C-alpha cells in the first residue's frame, strides 16, 4: 500500500484571543471596586505607569489615551540627537493584534469624553449625597418589620413589636428579657408576651426564640410536628449533644429506628434561622454612570472619579532616547506597550459603558419619568443592536455596573426583563408587573387578602394577562407570603 503526502490550501476566519484582547474583555466585566484593585496592582508592577494626579504639577506629558512616542513627548530628538529606532518610534501607533477592537466594542467606539459630562465639578454637576450610594441586601430586621407592618395592629402593639424586633440578633434570637422591653415601651408584661407570640408566627420559623430549644420547638410547631418524641428530645438537648443514645432511648421509650428518625428530624432544623438574611451593614458603591434631566433631556454622565486617570511616566519614557543596554531597552519597551494597552482598554471600557447606559436610558425613559410600573420589556440584544456591539459585550457591561438615577441606584441588569402581553397587544415588563402585584397586596384587606387567582383577575382588569402560576412565582420573588399566610398574620394581630 503506497503512502503519499498532499498539500491543501484552505482559507478561513478565526478570532485569535491575544493577551491584549483578553485584558480588554477582563476589564470590561470588572466592577468599579475590582477595577480599582486591578489598576493598583498594575501601578505597583509597571514602573512606566502612574496616576495623572501624582504629577499634576508637571506639564502635560501624560496621556489618557494612546501613548505618544518619546519624540513627541520630548518635543524632538533626545539629548544626543540620535534618531529613534523604528520599534520605539512606533510605540505611539495602535499596536497590531489578531482581533480588532470592533470584535469586542463595536465599529464606532467613539470617546465618551466628547459626548458626555462628568461629575468633576467643571460642569456644575454635583455627585449624589453619600447616603444615596448605599446598597444592601434585605436584613432579618427588614423582613420582620415588613411582616409586622402587614399585621392588623394598633399603634401601641406595633411599637411593642418594633421594640422586640430591635432586640433580635442576626442569628434570630431575642437578646433582651421581656420585662426590660415592657419597661422601655411602658407596657405590661402580658402585652409584650402577646407581641412576642405574634413574632413567633413570623418567618423564618424559629425567629424571636430565647434559647435553642425554643427555636427548634417553634420550627416543629411550624411543621405541625410539635409532638412526642420530638418535643421530648428537645428537653434533653445536652444528652443529644453528648450522643448518649442509650439514655435518650430510655427516656423516649423508643426503638432504635424511632430514635434515629427523631434525631434526624431535629438535626434537620435550623439552629440559627436569622443567618439566611444579610447583615444590616451597608455596602458603599460608586455608580459607574449618572443620569439626570438637563434642559428637558435625560443626560448620561460617566463617573470619572470611579477610575483613576493613568499615563506613562515621562522620565522613563525619555530614558528610551538615552544609551541603554538591550535588556533595559527591552524592559522599557515592553512596559510601555503594556501601559499603552491598559490605557486604551480603560478608555474603551468607559466609552462602551457610556454607550450601553445611554441606550438603556433611551429605552427606559418612561421609567425615569413615571416610575417602576412603566419599565419596558428589554433584552440584551435590543441594546447590543442599538449601539452596534455583540450581545456578549452588552452582557459584560451590565454585570456589576451601577447607574445613579433620580429614582435611586440600580444595577444595569435591573432594566432588562422579559415581556408579558396585554389584551391590547401592548408589552409589559415583568418588573412592572411585579410592582403592580406588590401594590395590590399593599392595598388589600388584612382579613381578606387576595388569592393568586384574584390578583391575576385584577391584573386582567388592568389589561395585563398573567397566569395564576406566574403571579405565584412573582410573589415568591417579592417575598410576599401566600394569601392564607397573610390572612393568618392579619388575624394573629387581632388576637
């Protein structure tokens, strides 16, 4: 059998992920905090890179965009008048890569600084007050106060309930004795006990307990399993901790299998129910963009303070004109290239974030004007097509990026939601429908709360077609209890 070699010529296109392109993508999806940490690492690592404000007393010599050549920065030839080598004189030009910027950022990146304003004081704009830059997850206290708020209580009962909730720690346990709460609220001990009984009916089950046994007992009651042998086992938790199964078997008068089942059930309970919620510690964020109304138009403004201005150190750059060893020259050239790519990537990152935010504002003008129920359905492809970038680029931009609006601070992802069709054929954002559901629940009678089917009917009366199971799903997302649970909370308040 004869073997032969054959040559074939084939043409094709392939996107090569160069290190520079990988860095551009990496920067694009970073949050402002992650970016600040990354830039600090680069500043520590690259001697040619510096913050612009550190050399503010010098003449312009630094760059916010592509790096100028050493000759341009020095105003001519070096001290020895020698011509620059081609490799060094071309540092100011865009570095060749296997994949173009348009593959990531689109065909018309532009410069955000030419089309937007920034909160640097020059335009008369003022950043939002510090308290408007807080974000936090819902805390246990928030959730308990919400449940207290939807309970049918008079002013005094609500005050006592609030005092009890204030005394509940992050684990979900009551840390103050009831007599102290009675003294603080100038109430009787019986009134405080009644209020605690109500809070014991709140979610998460076990909240407001004064010790571990009571916490687990409340969870058993919630499961309707507060009976022997489980309650008996709770009376001997120390023996359970010591794993003294022989003694427990005798006390419970149970078989090995019954004891094992009882122990497994107790171990399935949550000893710290409050930890399912976030802490009440506020996290400060720095919005990437701001939007405000100026002369009747909504204007997007990039937050330039969220990212330091970088440039190439002039002294190191001038050193390229001097006599250097090949090793030193290579070191400076490589670091100059790295600095140039980082600065260009930062500029493109800001430009792309601005363009995405500007597109979102165009789509969601009604939200800015009239509120959450006027959010329009929006998908990433809509914005990507609008500004001429790939959908994956829009996805990276909207992740962990925040926009400050007159209606609060929102992650860019907030503005993207699925569509629900009305009877008239008009599309409604799922976020707007959630808002309407929340408003309906807030306006309902505490003793006759709306069922999911009733809410679906009320929404249909408003022209929005929503299935009952969709209402149930949105209600769960909004942490709204079922109608039977809401009725139980209302009647508990009367008791």
